[in-house]
């Protein structure tokens, strides 16, 4: 064996290229073996000299007209040069010489797909698959799966991957792909049966356990999903995606402490990601540990400082603790990114309300109803704020507008009634109250919350008592 194989190979190629030049110029005694043409074509192809590679293929075919291999190489080059119809003509000729080469059908598929003839590509592969076994059949099934994906026949993609795994249960590529397609097509029950069968034969296949867990998760069978993820992690303790999904399943079950434990392991194993810190923050938030929630939301924000939701979530933890000024600072950051975001304006308005900055609060609630005029909560907050600011005429005007914008939601009849009473328009107020009680008597509680002293009015007490007697409340 040569001490310098790379140098030897380079010298051999150089010699072959000289011979090829001699052949082209018509020098006598110029002859090349079939495999020499293959090497010359591959050399030009690797160096992106496609025209020269095609020329070499044509000379080779002229010398070896029955070489299906050289014909396939020529077809491959024609496809690369976007000469698809010529490629198909060559491939039809190659098929008459040797129909047992799987690459022939893969190249035909590529050409048909490039011509936007997906059905023809699928037909070629469907017919060819029957004639092949083993690795070649699996290659063709992968190719067919890609064709089905291309023209959005997604159930057939799943079917192809399932066929691959029935023949080769440990095929990693198929296991990775079928996890996505099981979820996408919603064929979780089939996925469960398929992977249970694989696990019976290969109990230490961590990908099969992972896919089984993901299928359970797709059916919201979170306890079973967690069990399967735990098997996957027992086989491969560094399987961070299994831990990540397990964390999600724990969150769905509201087992936040367990979720934090597995998600922190993900941070140890993989590059830190904002979504993991955010999920941990969410768990602490739900457990009422707002300081730890903020700590993790901030970690997430450092990794993704364009995500205004993280600043909003930090603000909400301060709001839960009654730290209104701190909440406002974080909401200001969120609103700099998305100025008219309704949730942020709603929260900001609530903070200003707590600090008796009613004018600022009204501006924020006004932004909410401007962006989402059908949002009931936005209108309720605005009306409560106007009432607190003793802007009763404006409150009544906006209550009428809210009623129109929300397609006549009965809650606003009670608001109109409360405001009319405050303005001394008792007759109209009683009519609105009666109308509201007819629509939804249970909402009278909201009416009383607006102004509890309204229960001192005898006519109000009489109307409420009448509906209580009917057991409507």
C-alpha cells in the first residue's frame, strides 16, 4: 500500500484526464476503461464542472453504449443542469438495459418532481418498490415519503415510514421522522401500536420509547407518556428531548415541582434556551413562588430580549405581590416592543388604577377597546375606571358604546343602570335593570359590586327579590 494514498490518487486522476484529452483530440491508441470514465465524471462533478462532466459521460456512452451506469450518471448531470425531459429520455433507455438499479427510479422521481409532476413521481416509485428488497426498498420508501410530502398527501408519508419500520424497526431516520408525522396526522393510536411492537422486539430502543411517549402525549394520556419518557431516559440518561417533553407532560398535569426538576436537568444537558427558562418560570409562577418565577423569566429574557411576553410575565408576578411600580417598569419595556398589545395595556391600566392614576389608566383601557372592541374585559375595566374617576356622563356614553360593540352583552345593561342611578335618572335606570335581569339575572352581583349602596333603593330590592323568588338567581 502506498505511503501517500492521496498523492497517488491525485496522480492517477491527472493521468486519466490526460488520456481523456487525448481521446477528445483523436490521438491514436487512446482508450479508457468504463470505470475510468466513471472516475473522470465524478472528478468533474465534485469540482462543479458539470458541462465537462456531461461531455465525459457522452464520450463514455459512445464507447460503452450498453452501460446503464454511465447512462444514469448522464441523467443525473442533466437533472443538475435542469434539462429534465432529456434526463427522462436517457432514464427510459437505461431502464431497458437494467431495471434493477434503485437509483434509476430515484432519478426519475427527481426529474418528475422538478417538472411539478408529483403524481407521476409517486406512480414510478409505487411500481418500483414491489421489485426491490432490503436497503434498496427502504431507500425507495424514503424517496416516496418525500414525494407524498411534496404534494401534501401526509397520511401516505406516515404509511411509508410505517412500512420502513415494519421492515427495519431500528431505522433511526424513520424513527425520527415518524414522531413528527404521527403528531401531524393525528394517527396516535397507530403510532402507539407500532412502537409497542418495536419495543417488544427491541426493548432498549430509546427512540421507540420516546415516540411511544409522544403518541400518548398526543392523546393527552400524560401519565402514560411520562412512564414511557422515563424508560427512554433510563436507556439514555442524556436524552434531553425526552426530559423536555416529560416536563411539558408534568405541567399539563399541574405537577409543577416535578416539571421544574426535569427541566433543570435539560439545562444541564443542553445549551440553555429561553423556552426552558420560561417554562420553569411558569411552574414557579403557578406554585406562587414569584421571586423564582421572575428569576427564570429574566434568564429567558436575556436569551431572547425581543420577546415582550417575558416582560409582561415578570410584571404579572409583581402585580400578584401588589408591587405596582415594579410591574409598571416591566410593562413599559413590553409596551416599547408592542405598544398597542391589549393584554399589556390592560395590565398597565390595572396598575395605574391601584395607584389612583386614573387618567393614565383610562388611556390604557382606551387602547384595549380600540384594538379589541369586542373584548368584554377591556370595556368593564374602562367603565369601572370612569366610575371611580366620577366621570359618570362619559361612563354612561361608553356603556352604551360597549353594549353596541359587543353585540348586546347583558352585563352592560347593568352598568348602564348603575350609571343612570348615579346620575339621578331612576326611571331609566330601573328599565335597564329590568332588561338586564330578563337577559341574565345572575349578573346582578356585578351590578351590586359597582355600587353596593344601590341595594338601599326599594325598587331595586323589589326587582332582585322577584327574580330570587323565581329561583333565577
